[in-house]
C-alpha cells in the first residue's frame, strides 16, 4: 500500500503507520474531500470504500465490495496477510519474520480472486502453496495444491535438501 493507491473512493496519502499493540493505520482522502485515518486491513479487504460521511451517502456512488468475504478463498487470502504482516501470529517467524511478503498485485482481493479462478481453484480441493518457500506470495510463485502436495513442499518436511531426497 503506497501513496496514490485507490480503494473505492479513497486515495492513500501516506504509507501505513503502526499503532503499537494493534495494527497499521493509513491516512486517506475521500473523493468528497474528507481526510481521515483508517485501519489498513479494513481498506485492503474492501470493508471501507469511502469516508462514510453525509456527502458520500448523498452521492450514492460508493463502490460495492466483491461480495465474497464469507468464502474459503477470501479466508485463504486473509490468512496470507496474517502470516506475512501480523507479528502476533504464532508462525509469523516462518513467513513475515523471514521477509516473505505479499505482492502488491494481490493486495486487492479481486485481483487474487481472478488469478485463483484462472489457475484452477476449486474450493473443496485446494490450498495455496508456495513453489519456492523462500519467495513472496505472488502469481509466479504460487499454485493450488492438495493438502498432501502442500505438505511435501514444507521446509520442515525433513526430506527437502537432505541426502535422502537426492537418493543417497
């Protein structure tokens, strides 16, 4: 999330700042002119798309959200951000703590959804899997895998990078 990014009627004015013990906030300007600070996570997931003031309600042109916030795919998308950006998450050290981030293109759920559908996502069958476990979450480094396939591609597997995995 950088200066100039658009989320509905809101434009980001500065990079997000940390609120100790809570989450990130970001300063935004609404199309109606109101400037305010909002939770970055609410902005990113589409929960906030305008300042919510009377001027915006009168305009009646606030952006609708994607309507998929109660799906498994949406939870997978949120979990990806939790792993990478929430230091209170118990496995943060394995993701964000190692420098793994989410590509900017996926900060918008609709973009992630479009990638998922174009790459064979089936809700009851697949998990999001890193191809390179040291790489970021981005379209070229992720795939849909069954739980069994995903478990074989873990750093803690014990077979990756060992003599046994090379047939010795």
